[in-house]
């Protein structure tokens, strides 16, 4: 039986990924940050699955990861954890960059020393293209990040390439464009709009405040 570790398992993508892996017969170890509120509503359905385990972990703490890798001996590792809100990254740039850039480095180093045969998936972002006017983008498009979040994602993306080529590790990065679902957080634009429309309908507010209305995005569905 294969074992997979998933950081950010309580997030939108992490919860769907955990369900997919469990349906394929994997043992899944979900890693989550310790918070005052447990915040596990997205994975409530998988808690009863005997193949699912939840462990506390922080992207700031490499020692915990060494222990967890040795304990569970996974064959696959999916890194979906981060401070993932682009706008917020301007308010907390150090936290954003440390979780994404240095967090990824800590993961790759731990795996390199414990078992470099573990296959790693890194969630990269279309935000890495930033201000590049070329459209549509591809894997060959030049990165031109326009936020602390995007800069950190470029760093993590290139780290995966560097470790792949330097240490012969299986590291792949998926460049994800906007993808939404029923589990999307209320602070993101699609849920902000749907929640705002519902509140207007109920007479609880009169309008919705959004950012740049000229932005153009490729939208996908998270379970896909």
C-alpha cells in the first residue's frame, strides 16, 4: 500500500486530494498547522477512514517533518500548504515568503536526507507570470512575478527544478491557474461574489466591493 503525505490537507485542494488518494487505496497522512480553531470542516468526511491520519506540522519547523517522514515512510509528498492569498502577501510578506519559499526548501532538504526516492509534487501558481503581457501562457513563458506571493512561488518552483537536477530527485511542479469549488474560502473573489449576492438578496447589504474589475482569469474546478 502506498502512503502519501499532504500538506495543507484542510484547504480546498488538500481536502479533495485526500479524498482522491483514499479512493485509490492510498494511506493518507494529512499535515495541518496548529491553530486555536481546529478548522477541519473540509475533511470531516474522511476522518472515519482507517487509512487517514492527521498530524500537526508547521512549514517553519523542519525537525517535525524529519520525524514524520521516518514515522510514516511515504512514497509520495504533496505540498499544498502556504499563505495563499495574493493581496494579503503585501501585508505579511515575510510570513508569505517564509512559508512558501523557505517552507519548500525545508521539505526538499528533509526528503533529500531521509529518503530522496519520495516523489514530490509542488503546487506552483499562474501568479508567477505576473506582469508578463504574453497570453495565453505556457511552461515556456517568462516569469514576471508581481507580488510577494508570486516571487515566493517562483523561488519554490525553481528550487524543485534545482533539486531535481542536482540530486536526481523526483520533483514536479504543477502551475495552477484559478480553480474554485464549494470549499473555496470566503475571502476569495468567487465566494466573495456569491456570498455578497446572497446577502443583497436577503437585504443584509447593498453592494459588493471588489478589486480590479479589468482582470482576466482562466477559471477551473478544483476537483478536476
